[in-house]
C-alpha cells in the first residue's frame, strides 16, 4: 500500500518538474539575498537488507558565505536541515534528526542553478527493521540538485541525495543503513 503511494508521489514529482520548467526557466531570474529557507518533501528507499520506505519532511535554513556570482561564479552556503520521516518497514515508525551541511551552488543563467550539498548529522530512528540496529545514529550524506526560479526570490527545488546511517562503531552491532532519496520542494531567498 505504502509502495504504491510512493510511486504515485514520484510520478507527481516528475509532473511538477516538467510543469515548473517552462514558467520558471524563462519567466524569472534569481535575486539572492543573504539567507535561504525552504521545505522539501522526500521519498527514500534503503539499498539492501530489509525493505524500508521513508516519507520525509525536510525544512532547512541557510546563510550564504559567498553569494552566487561573487567569486569564481559559484556560491557557498552553510545550511541546517531538519528531518521528520514516517518509515514503512516491518512496523510503521519515524525518524527525527538534523544535519548541518555545506552547499556549493553554480548558477546556470539567471533562472536556474545547480547545487551540490553534503554534511553529517544525527538522527533517531524508531521503527522495527533488521536494517536498523540502534535508535541513535549518525548520518553522513551527499547529493545534488537544481533550483528553478518561479519568482525572483522563490525557487522550485528538485534533488537527489545518498544518506548513510550508522552508530559510528559505538556498539558492536553496526549495520549500514543506506538510503537513496529524491526531494522536491520550495526554496525562498531573502
């Protein structure tokens, strides 16, 4: 049941990307401020062991260390991202955590920008699955995506991320819980 919902969500994400491209790519140019704030929805599935599907809400806030276009044409920001996920595994549960990250942004004309982001955070995972050994884990992650200007300060964001979860050797049992994520949402620059 949850798998069908995940597939429908991914199809809706692809339709939203294609609908946003014509209006955004030719209708607006970015007006970056000093900060960014946003909200993404994410869907993730683990790469091995038992099947786990994650449906996530990912709010974030960031500050530009280098505004896009100021030095070498790229931008650099420090971002803190929260995560709240509903997990569909052997039993339904949740994840709750945060991740500090660095985001490198490359403007692609005035209406689009490509970014690469990565960092490491902490998460509590509360669901029953052989893929997860402990409730408290660390989450190094890396990914990339694209922002498409809908208005000068508002962008549609589509992204991919790979996330690893483990207890960093604090306990004897430490299986790797790796997840491939797709994200979509909005980012506001101010």
